[in-house]
C-alpha cells in the first residue's frame, strides 16, 4: 500500500479508497462543512456520512466548496432505521442526494438491520429495504450498495438476492474485532469497513498500542489505522482537527510486523460502544 489513493476493489469491481474520512458526531453547519473541506484538502477522497448524522447538507456544501471534481471523490451515505422498507428507502435516498447536492453516491448502506428483538418480520423488512437499494444500484444512482452493523444472520437472506452486499460497515478496532462477521464477509467477498477504528478515541491510551507506537515511531492512532489496513479492513477515522486528520493518513511509510499484528489482534475484548445490532432500541 503506497498511500491514501490506494483502493480496495468491491465485489462488483468498483474501487473504494482504502481510508475514509468519518463524519459521525461532527456537528452540522460550519463544523462539518469546514471539516470536509479540510479533509479533502489534506488528501482524503473518501467521505463517509449518513442521514442520521444530520450533517449531509453540510457535508455536501463542504464537498462542493472543496473544488475537487465529484468523480474524484467517493461518498458513502446510509438509510436510517425509520426509513426502512422499499418505498420509504427510495424516498430517503432522494433526500440524501438532494442534501449532498449530487446525482449519485458511491456507496449506499442500510445503517442498521431490523432485528428479531424489534420485529417479528425482521427478515422481510431487511429484504424490502435491500430491494430498494438494488433498485437504486441498478438505476446507477449508487455505484455500490451494502449494509452496516449487519451480523451474519442478518446478511443470510440478502445473500440469496440477485445482488449481494458489497460492503459491511461495522464497529472494528483492536479489542473489538467481530471475528465471526469479518470471517463471513471474507468468505462472501463483502468488504469490511471499520467505524470507530480508534474505539472513538478510547484505544489511544491502551498500553500495547502506545508501546507499538513507540516501536514504530508512530502514534497509537496510526497503529490502529495501519492495523485495520493490514487486516484488509477500510478504516474510517474521524477527526475535526487538521493535524490529526493529516496524522491519520500518514500510515503508508511503515508496516506492522506479523508478530506485532498478532499481539494487537490478541488484545483482550476491550468492549465496543455497546451498540449491539440485536439489542439496540433505536
Ligand atoms: P477529534 O475530532 O477532536 O480529533 P473514531 O474515529 O474511532 O470514532 O475516534 C474519533 C475520536 O478520536 C474523536 O474524539 C477524535 O477527536 C479522536 N481522534 C481522531 N484522530 C485522533 C488522533 N490521531 N489522535 C488523538 N485523537 C484522535
């Protein structure tokens, strides 16, 4: 891997830049707009947002004001849980396009699966939503489609569809590897993306990651990001700070040795955000 422009290839052949810029918890308005302008200026070409982040319009403004051609950017958004189902999802997608001021997204995801705990007909709901994404994909308004926070049992029914998910964006960082889901994705050619690759910041004080940082002359954040990449997972680090944005991209001038990769992967379950797809109540 040579740099931020390096791409992974989705199972439909579409290229996805190997590091994305996350915008979760970035407040709408000037903060999100400037964060996106700064991120693009720093070199990010892959921007990850979602309707529920409430910042799609500001992200759209940032993209437009960045001056970088649309076709040189990779934009992901996600349909929110209240908009599941065929018709609602299609409507929600139209609003996303209009808020982002674009006529296509590169990747459109179902943000969370409908779960058995919430709905008796959870599988049908997920399939209905997925049918909307297939329609959007076939219309050319999304270059790729996928899911987020789906575990293998949520994906199984979708695997029987004419178009299979191309990506699954899950919480993934040292101490929270979701091995079973990652394995399922690998077996089925589904690209894994990592939300909160730094454990929303809490992994940055972990003694082993700090030790690794010292060993490689890097920060713990850079170790987390590089570790994702070497696992074949696309990290989506979030920062509103210009120097940290730049720091999070500077992970191409070193490689973590195999035995150190193993040590990092062996970090005891550090706990994730606590948002389990089958237990959420939103
Ligand atoms: P900030 O936006 O002020 O930089 P994650 O991507 O895992 O959700 O983590 C995001 C959190 O980690 C944010 O609080 C962000 O704060 C912080 N963060 C992002 N990059 C770095 C970094 N390189 N060093 C320290 N903290 C960082």
